[in-house]
C-alpha cells in the first residue's frame, strides 16, 4: 500500500505527463487553424496548460492527502473536545 505522500507525488507526476501530452495537441490544433505560432504564444499556451493541470491536481491531491494521513480526524477530534455541542453527532433537522 502506498503512503499518502507517495500517492500525492504520483498524482502530480501524472498531471505533468498529461500536460506534456496535451500541449503538442493544442499547438497542432492552433497551427492547423492558421494561427501563427510565435515563441511567446507557444510558451504561454504550454505554461497555461501545464500549470492549470498541476494546480488542479495539486489541490485535489492535498484534499486526499489530508484525509488519508489523518490530519482531518485529529482536527475534528480537537474541535470536538473544545466545543462538544457543535461537533456532536446529531441528525440534521
């Protein structure tokens, strides 16, 4: 079984690999539509795709990392100790 940190790294690497595969497809599409591919445009498109995917995967990965590593449970337990009325298990009305 993988540790949460290892799974987080795998998620980021897979997002990076996906970005590396999508960038050439996006540039091919733009060039087939007749867009002049200047150096600045290629850099902007490449960075936008890769950084967007890394940001999305990183934020999603942090949620899973926090839940799997037990951080959320420790915070909930601490809050329940200080405010038992707020954190008690009761049905929602």
